[in-house]
C-alpha cells in the first residue's frame, strides 16, 4: 500500500461555547457539529452508501439505555443515542466480512473534546465518498471493517461537557479499579467490548 493521502486539518477547539471554523484542503469549510447535525450526517451516509456503511447505536447493539435527551434536527428533545457507523464493503459474504481485521475509531470520549467528533465524522465522509475514485480507500474498505463512533460520549458531546452524567468515561474501564466502580457509563462498555 502506498501512504495514505492526508485528511483535511480541522481548527483547534475554542475555549468558550462558540464554534470556530477552519478551512480544509481544497477550500472546504469545517466547523464543529451539533448532536443533531452529526446524527443527520451519519444517517445520510448510511442511506447514500448502503453497500459500504451500516449505522447502529450502542443502545441497540449492547442493550444499553439512552442517557438523557438531545435535540434532534427539528429542535425536539429525543433520547440521546450513541451512534456507531461500520464502514466496510458489505457486498462480500458474511463469513468474509466476519474475518476482516477491525479498526476502531472513537471520537469525544470526553464530550468537551469536539475536534474528535469532527475528525471521526470527516473520516466517515472521506471513506464513503472516495471509495469509488480512490484505489487506496477502496482497498482499505474492502479488506477492513472500520467501526467509528464519532460521539462516544453522546450526552457529553451534546452538552459540551467532559463527563457522562458526572462520571468521566475515560476512567470507567476495568483497569486498576475496584470492579464495582467501573462500567457505570453508557460510553465505556461498548468501547471496552469493541476495542
């Protein structure tokens, strides 16, 4: 494989609640995503590229409850879901797909780290949109299962706060902990299971 082409750079997060925009390669404008805009992009990619992208939630995959409410595109509050987009060439047999190496990309385990959301979403867009025209991307998607959770801590991301309901998801794993003191967030169990 030749080296991967570069992915457009994203501006650094602004310390206040405002959104900062940056300019990427080819003059493409980048900005941070709201929960609703991120969810809409994921739904759009899954619908535009059904042979490559499959959208689910950690709630559906792992039987987890939603954490709090997030605003949808219409501005209505609905359960805050943790989306996962799997990108792979889905036309292969299920057996062939099940033996592919997995790559896991997690954005915003700390909800206030918004650049992770942008980076993960732009990677989703880049992989699906370039599949037909870029041999390197096509080979990557044909031979791997790329699992991306752009808003791993969805409620934290939606509320621009580090924690999930007061618990730091990055400190919620079964390492160097009392077993009863871990896996209390909705974000941590899927990360632990997928990675």
